[in-house]
C-alpha cells in the first residue's frame, strides 16, 4: 500500500541526512509503528508520506501512485492525519472540525451531516458534543475528535504522529484499546510514530525500529523482535525487560495450565489440607471438573469435617484464555495466590502459575 | 459656573445644530474623513500583512512599520504634504489630512495583523495543511479567523486614534469637529473650543464602543469561550 524506496532527506544547512536511504514497504490493512530514539527520523519519515516534508531523493508510492506526481493538497485529502497536539480548530465546533476534509472536498450538507454523526458514533463521542467547541472538551475527547476528523472522508491510509503523546497514561491506554478495536473493524493502513516501545508493541502488526539517521535496524512483528532482536541497538532499545514485555503478546491459551488445587464437596478436611500442602499454598478451590464455584482458605475449614458446608469465596480475578500472560502475571502477583484461575465463560480451565509463565520469559 | 452655563447654552443653541457649520454636518465631515482614512489603511495594510504573516516572513517590515509610524508625527505629514497637494491641484484641506490619518492608522493595523497571523499555533497550521488545505485555505479558514481578535482590536485602536487626530484637518482649512477648536481659538471663544473638545472626545468614545460591539459579534465563538466556561460546563 505504501512503499518507500531509498528515501533520503537532508535538511538545508545540515550535512548529515535525517533519513538516509530508507526502504520500507507497508501492506494494506497493516498497522506499522515507526519507533526509535529522538533524532531517528521517524517523524520526518511519516511526514514525507503526506509530503509535509519533501524527500531529497528516493521515491514514495501510495497505492501504487508516485506521490510526487500528485498535487500535495490532493494527496493529503486522501490520507488521514493525526498529530500529537491534536490541532483541533478552536474557532470551529466539533462537528465543523470533523467535517474539515469533507468541506474541502465540497460535500453537500446532508452527506456531511450524516458522516459526522456516523463518525461521532464510531469514536463513541456523544452527539451533544458536536455543537460545542474544542475548548470545552477533555484531552481524551479531543483525541477522539482528532481521530474522527482524520477518518472523515474515509481515507484508506491513516498517518498518526505520536497520537497519544499528550494524554495521561490511563487515558492513553484506553485510547490505544479503542484504536485497536476501531482498526479491527475498519482495516485501514496505519503508519504510527511513537517513541514509546510499549505502545509500538501493543499497537503494531509490524514495528520498524529506527536508529539515528533513519537507519532501519529491524522491521518485523513485535513478537519476533522481542524474541530475536536483530542487533545490540534493538536489544538495548527494547530494554532489559523485553522478556516480560513479550508476555503481553502471548495469550494464556498458549501455555500449559495446571489443574490446580481443586477439591469436590465430598473431600475431607484432611484431603484438603494435604492438597494445599502439596501445592504449598494456603487455599484451594471447590468444584467438580470444569465447574468450579469458588475457593476457601485453611482457616475456613475450622469446624468442618468435609467440604460439604464450607462457604466458597468467589474469585476476584478470573482470567480468560485470550488474556495475555502479562495480565496473568499481574493477577498472580497482585492476588498473592501463586496462581490465577482461568475461565472460559463459566468453564474452569485451570490455573496459570508463575512457573509456567516464567518458562515463557526464559525462552 | 458661568462658563459651564455658557457651555450648556452653546449646546442648546439651535444655531449650532443647523447649516454647514452645525454640529451634525461637522460630525458627518469628521466621520467621513476618519472612515476613508481607516478603510484605506486597512485595505493597503491587510493583504501584505496577512500574506507575510502566513509565510512567517518579513518581521523586519512589521517592526519598521510600527517604528516609522511612531517616529513621524501626523502634523509633520500634513505640513510636508500641504505644498505638494496644492501643486498637484488637490487643494488645501482634505488630502493632506487624509494622508496624515492614513499614515497614522496603517502601522498598527499592519503590525498587529502580521503578528496575529504569524503567532497562530503552528500545530493548527500543520493540521490544516496535513488534511489537504491549500495555502489560501489555511489562511482563510484557520489563520485569519484565529487572528481575528487581534486584527479587529488593531482596527478599533487605529480608528479611535484617527477620530481623535482628525481635528487637525481644521488647521489646513478642512471641516470636521476641529473647526470649533481652531476657530474658537482664533476668536478667543473658549466655550466653542471646549465644546469642540467635548464633541471629539464623545465621538472617539462612541467609535470605541461601536467597534468594540462589532468585534464581539465578529470574533468566532470558540475563541471567546474562556477557560471559566469550560470549568462551568464540567461542574
């Protein structure tokens, strides 16, 4: 969908190129994240795709067409663009902001209004905001408007320059999830720039790691990059915790689950205590096969001969097989239980244990 | 007290409200020359100021304009242009005064428009450009409206200055409210001098109020939405 061939950009007055002979191919419907330290030319590269910066040499094609053969403003109307500062126009209402490109393209009012309403729904922005001004919205809401505005004319390509850089971490995580959710429906070709490797791993189908001067150090799926960093630069950039980072890419269904300390209501107190001892923990679950109703501690057994009348506590954290090992690890650590129960709906699958999770880190 | 009584009597005298030397026609002359001078200055200053601001170039011109404007007194311009005007057959009063007022109004309009446009948040300009606006569209749809509060304020300040300076026209034998002051001096009629002064002050204040009201209506709504309103909406 987008192809950069030997693209070089040297800014006037500098001898060293900001981007040096970069070649990169981005497939249709793919999310590619450009990531690297500052000065690596990632933003320059992004801005060359919509010609906000003109390449010094090399060629860039979008959908097979050489972008230099098109009028710059025509090209840009066909490419969604989201920037870190969001850049909503304070003198226009939210609806007018979203309708920026449709208005440039000369859409009539009916079509524009319909599209604006549709987009507001898409980014989960309540319609009452449409007549307000950007100054009246929170950071997260403004960011949603920024994305809606970029999507207004339904461009096949979306360029995002540090889109979540200006919001706090909690809002950022939500917006990232929303973007992934949106992308699963829209299947746009997205090029996103960030300096945050965790964001790159979370959002990218493929991640391009750039070093100073726009050198492509590695271009691969996040899992592959974490498993096999191409060189020392990449390994350093990923950080020493890359093993743990990788956990966020592996679903729980990939590992072997321990059946866990599960006892039926018929079990005796002695049996329960011996199971706990075997697992070296102070609790066990009550259930029958895939039907687990809850858990109890050794203290709960006080005064009971069997488990028949023991009160079952409900699980605070129920993991799903599609959750990541990172979430499983968090659950295990925060619940002080050495294991976290995994359920598929109501069906108990087993326990994710620290042992099994850490096996993936070591690999 | 007697003087005050004379002043009131002057304003109540129907003689002073009729004919070519009456208050209405003097006010009209005053407004005419002020409007022509301000509109001409805006017409000449705005296009280059908007464009240079858009290109974020020519800051020296803005600084030079405001400095020259400050350095040359209106009175000097009139004195300089008077003989030229006579030689060109343009007559005594109107043109030299108009030129002086024009020169007075132009620098603040130019400089404020230039800086107003230049200082528009670059992120907005980049967003507009990135979405496919041409240079003209960026200027028309983003920069000019964003700078409009500054531009309109400059127009208002210039207009008020012009109205307050226009009485000079009477020195070179043109009309306007300056006539009362100049003629009053000539015949040592202090009441008339003061009455003229009061009328000039009132017209200046009126200009300020009217243009202030226009400003409020013209400035885009989102730009007047202050932070207070935001907190109010969320509370």
